[in-house]
């Protein structure tokens, strides 16, 4: 990105009311907005070219799963927990989506944070459609289209290998999706997930 383009992007991003972060493909911070500084306490100069500093130790697995999913081209919108510079935990809404170049290659990650309960009306148009056919439980409305497809296959009794084959993805990607799904729906395993659907 040219220096003038980067400066203009920074100017625009700093006007946004929600915390905005851009990571490169190696998941190093390339942009850390003023709203992100206010939310978490770290200055941009402290985090540029470093890994995200706001990940609690017990959320490292979640971070890796989220980054792998987004770098594979998926978008996520979840409620999760992050920490500020003082070490206090914050419940946040997190939206993550891939950044693409002119050839549609994923070049990085765009992340947007807001305190839990804030409305992301300005960005909802970028989010994937939510599925509702997995049942009447409101919790399932938080799932992405791909996550809904995986849940639907689990409910049919399909194995991880069968789901991967049907969706054209690897077993590991299915497992990464399941890790995110379990955390979002607050269940420990697939049996509890299926029981939640039938509840």
C-alpha cells in the first residue's frame, strides 16, 4: 500500500466509533485505531508489527481458530472476551473478515471490536447471512452459513470426515469450525450440541 493510501485509510478508520484492527497474513498488527486504543489501552506505537496483545491466555486456541477461518476466506461475528492493558477482562462483540487484493487473494484480516451490547449497524451488511433452519433455538442465529451447515450435518449423525467430504474442506477445518461453534453455543462437545438443538 502506498504511503498516501495508508495515511488516508488511517484517517478514515480513526473516525469509526468501534475499535478497528488490521492484521497481515502472518497475523501481525498493521493498523490499530484510536477507538481500539481507548478500548484496550495500548497505543498504536506499542503494538504495530506485533501479535495481538489483547488475547487472554485461555483464548489462544480461539484466536488461532478464528485467524485460520478468516484467512481461508470466512467472516465471523461473535461475542467473546478480550483483555485490556491492565489485565482486566472485557466482554466484546467481535467481527472479523478477510481483506482481499484485486485478484481476490486474502491478504490480511480486518477486525472490529465493540463492548458487548453495542450495535454494529454500520457493518452488519458485510456479515454472512444467518441460518434459521437448524431449529427454533435463538442461539443458532449466531452461526455463519458454513457453521450452520456443519451443525446440520452433525444433527444428521455425520462424522467429521463425512462433513469435510460433503463441504469440500479438510477434517482440520471442520474441527476448527467445531471449536468455534462449541464456544459460541457454550457446549463442550457434539453430543451436547445435538441435545441443545433438540431442547
